[in-house]
C-alpha cells in the first residue's frame, strides 16, 4: 500500500493497473500528493512485488482469476466507508482495470468524483449510473473494441469523456504506448476537474 499524508482534508484513493503498485503508480501518487491531497493506493494484488510490463498476459490472468472487478470494487468501497468521515473531499482515480473498479464505485455516497484512465472494461458495466462527477479518458483506439461506440453510450449526467491520441496506456511513461502530449492534456483536465468539484 502507498499512503501519503499531507494532513489534508482532501483524499485520493488510487486504484492501480493489473501490474500492481509499480513505479508508475508511485510517480502518480507523488504527483497527486503535490496537488495537496492525502493519498491511499491499496495493494489489490496481495503480492509483494508488481508484475513487469513484459508479463502483461500473466498479470491480466492473475487479476481476472484471483481478484476480479467485483472483489476489487468491494475492497475500495470498504475502504471508502472506513475513511469518508475524515475528509471533506474524496476522489477515486483508477488506471486501466483500476479505472473500471473506480467506475463500479461511482454510485457510492460520499464521493466528490471519480477519474478513469482507459478503463476498457467499463464497456461490460454500462448499466452503472454514476452519482458523482465522473471524468473518463480513452485513447483513439483499443485492440478489443471500438472506442467511439462506448463513448456514444456514456452520454449520461455527471459523465465527461475525453479521447486522446495514442493507445491504451498513453499516460504511462514506462510504457511503449506513452504519448507525452496526451498525458499532459489529460492531467490538465484532471486538475481542472478537481477545481470544479472540490466544493461539491
């Protein structure tokens, strides 16, 4: 688990990718901490070491067989219940499978918003209707589905969707799919989202 305490009244629950808590998640944690947030990133994989990017298929199989979206979301929801009285503002930010987990938590009370980076499996849970402001980022294309088809079905209250140049993982500087320009644009949207929703 990563726990960064800034003595803030604002918290981010960060939900990692299939790889676990790797250097990318550590860097993202620091980046959000610099924005004045306390931050908690629980280790949903229950492994001491993260998977390497070369182990993508193994990491995905491990997540799907041993954790799964519902179980991961339940863990985040329980954590939310435990800490929500301590903060004025709480956000869930997720990357890839973490974005889908954040999406599954978006109907919970006590959230100021959720942010999801390339949550491709959101397409399996389109019945979810977020009750808090929701910011979703998708790449131009995904290997397993047509992005525009999903975006067209996410036209609901509370949801703002942005599509950026690049592929799944465009915001991860450790990935071969990194797109610096798209990553910077997405983070700018994140900062604006925090400003717009922090007093909700």
